[in-house]
C-alpha cells in the first residue's frame, strides 16, 4: 500500500510516465494491478484504486478517476480502515460529477445512485471531516443542473470549509472548479 501512495505522489509531481499513469522506470502499474487481482490482494487493490481515484481527480483525468472509483466502491466493504472507506466515499462522487458530461443517460442514472450511496455513508462521519467535500459535491450537482448562482455559493462554502480544516487539496480543487 505504501508503494501506491508513493506513486500517487510521484504522479502528482510529474515524475511518472505522464498524465494519471503511475508507471515509471521502477514501477509497472498494470503488472501491480494484475498481481493484486490474481493473488486475492483485494484490500491492497482497493487502496491502489482509491489512490488512483485521488490522483486522477487532481490530474483532471475525470473518466479514469470515475472508473477507478467505481471499481474501488465495489471493494469498499473489504476495507477495514476508516481512511480507505472515507476516501472512496469522498472522491467517487466528485469524480462522477466531474465526468458527468461524458456519461450516457443510463450511466448518469447509475452515477446518481452511487453518489447518493456515498452521501448516505458520509452521513455517519463528523461534519468537520466531510463538510468541505459535501459542499463541493453539492456545487457540482448545482453545476450540472445549470444552477450557476447556487453552484458558485456552494463552491465558496467548500473553499472556506476546506481552508478552515486544512484540506488544501480540496480547497485547490474547489478553487479550480469555481474558476471555470
């Protein structure tokens, strides 16, 4: 799991092969995924997919982020750690909403179901831990519904909450999204 986290950092630093690819001279992402899938390494696979979801969101590779998030969501019940599950519930809705325009009507219906399921799961977490992401999810929902003023207000709420709680990565994403 530490390797996946290291590769997220290398990816975000631009030290991998490019885009949201985790592979570099020392690490082959496809081989790692194949090994985890064939050896019943489902918990490490879940963590790798969550790392991929996170990195893809911040690389602007929203379709890839949504794909990783969907796969991770299928495995989330296997995760015994708070951080694995929370990261999945936080970033899958964001990835799906950021990729909304690329989804078919059927995929949007399924995405809505998954977003609602994630929000239900987030209901059990302290607002200090999830309020900034919930505000960003609401902003993106307003955006896809063409409710510009509500979206802008929700983006600013996400920015303020993320800043207050030291979630600079969410603050940065919300700033980037409101600027569009």
